[in-house]
C-alpha cells in the first residue's frame, strides 16, 4: 500500500503534465475554439483570375452615311475622327466589384482592307460617356431618341477627349492591342460608368477595318482579356469569445486531498504552420483562459497560462495604369487658300516630336491635325507640309489631355521637299505649269497656274525650320 501511495504521489503530477502536453498538441484547442481560417492563409484569395470577353455589342459610324446603322456589319471601320469611328461595349458584371484589375487588353484584328498601303493610322481608345443602342446608333444619334451632343460623338460629354491608349495600325490581317486597364477598372468598380469604348483615329486619311462581333470566324472577333484579383473577404470571426471561458486543460485530483504539488511544469510548443503560435504555459491546480479576438486578425489568449497566436494576412497591392498621352492638336495656316473650312486645307504633313518620333498625318478642312505624345514631357515640334517649308514650336508642354498648339503659317513653294525654295523648285514648277500635278499646286485648287507661281516668287530663297514665336 505504501508503495502504491508513493507511485500515486510521484506519478500524478507527471500524468497531469502529460495530459496538458497532449491538450496543447497541434489541432488541440485551449478554451473556446478560435480556429477561424485566416484570410490569405491558403493563398486562394491572392491568386489572379483571368477572363476573355467578346463584345456585348459593337458598331461603327460614318459621316458619309450619317443615318445608316452598322451594328450587323462584319467590320468595324476607323478613319480620321471626322469620318469613321468604331464603338464596342463589354459586359464585365461577372467580375466582383472591389476586384483589383491587374491588366485589361483590348484586341482588334484588321481584315484585308486598307485604303492606302504603307500608311500608319494612330488609333486611340476613348471612354464613352453616354449610353448608346447598337441598332439605333449612327453618326447623328446615340439612340433613336437621344442625339450625340455633337455629331460623330465628338463632344467631351459623348466621349473623353483624351484616349486611354493609342496604338499605331499599319498592317492588314494583323491583331493589335490597346491597354485599357484603367478604364476596365472603372467599369468593374463603378458599373454605371460602363458605356464602352470608341476607337477614334488621328487626322490621317488612311482607313483600316477590323473584324466585328458579327464576323463568322470567332478567332477574328474582338476580345477583351482581363486579369484581376478578387476582393478580400471581410474578416468576421465565426464565434464571439466571452470574457472568461473555461480553459480545456483543467486538472483536478481528489485521490489524495492532502497532496499539494508545488512543482512547476513548463511546456513550450511552437507551431510552424501559418498562423505561427508560441504558447508558454504554467500550470497550477486550476487554469482559466480569456481569449480576445480583434478584427485585425490577431487573436490573443490572456490568462495565467498565456498563449498568443498572431495571424499574418498577406495583402496583395496591384497598381496597373495605362500610359498617359497628350493629344496635341496642331493648327496651321496655309498660304493662298480660301477661308476654312475648305477641302483645299487638307494637306499631308510630317510632324516630328523631339524624343518621340516622326508622324505622317493629314490636316483637316480647318488646317488641324492631332498626334498622341506620351506625357508628361517638354517637346519641340516641327511641322512640314508636302509643298511647304517647316515651322518649329519649341518647349511645348505635353501634359495628359488636350494640348492646342498654333504653328503659324506654312510657307508655300517647296516642290522637291528639301525645305528650301530655290531654282530647283522653279524648274520643277515650270515643267508642271498648266497641269494638275499636286507637287506644284501650292494653293490646293487642283491646278498649277499663275496663282501658284505668285506664291513661289514671293517665297523665293526662303528656307524652312522657321521658329514660331509664342504669340502665334
């Protein structure tokens, strides 16, 4: 009996410590269960989702046929902004609001047609700002009962003046991409702003045609590829701990009431999985636990036995923005031509932007043209007409949005395009006098005559790269 009592005295404290170690093993609970799944612990909510969308609707509008509807046409046609534009609308409602759009690429594929081979057409993607009905949309109207504020959707209340993205289109049967990430992010998080996108070209006379959603070959149809992160769920604990829950590891022994175990058993257990917990426990006869849970995903167990478990939630921050562009609208005056607007003001021009490159474009009937310049930057811009000397405007601030620049009067008389009016030009002019050769038609009336000679004579021996003063 004495030996059995001795075993009980020595063994019971050891047994109590063993039971507590088992209770604190991985998967065991201390007091009230706090085993809520941490956000991002498995990585599921941090993985990128992808979706490919076809247009919910598309069409194009044409100034030459202002009342015709093209919503069932197999093509989307784009020319100068005063001639043809294409509209597309996508349904992004399948992407939850609050999602982070990492990338959104709009793909359009040209078909076999180009009006002038070897030319490049700068095509900008603009946000549409009013509702339009495909079967009722034409050059004049957004829908049967609502006209565009300005015909051709040419007002900022119809579409944003600045493009979200600009791409140069130069080849037939080729797929081109526009990065419209910032625009799609608006559509996802503000669905009421989704009126689609309008494809508007710069002032070039060349026309390209893209396949539409009505093209029978689905591989040629427009598409929008979107990559995004789902919004993180709101952290909501499934159980609300009370102030003083009873801890599970409570041992009470009545076999020997007079036995008082004063030894201290300390158990240290480290959980290496996420979340990481390092509990340190000191046991007496009775233990209580008071867990506290906060919305920051940090769970703290405070009591005589103290256990702290911190859940670290990974937060993915993604910033995706399209390259900002300045829409530089240039204005030139052409010598010897009738008052604008007039077809005589339509002239091929070469525009060189310092640090960016050279653009081939065409003025409209007002002598205007547009080039898209990555912003922000300070640039020098040189403009030369097909039969004129060049003008230069220095230190032009190219900031995102519309930048208006007056390049003054382009001096006529340069037949051979060497930026100098001299005897070589006179020789060419004399050989073409009395013809319709545009090389010597300085006033744009489609005929080389004495009026053109008068311009050549008045500008004889002048050279180009004329600096335009700030007051021009």
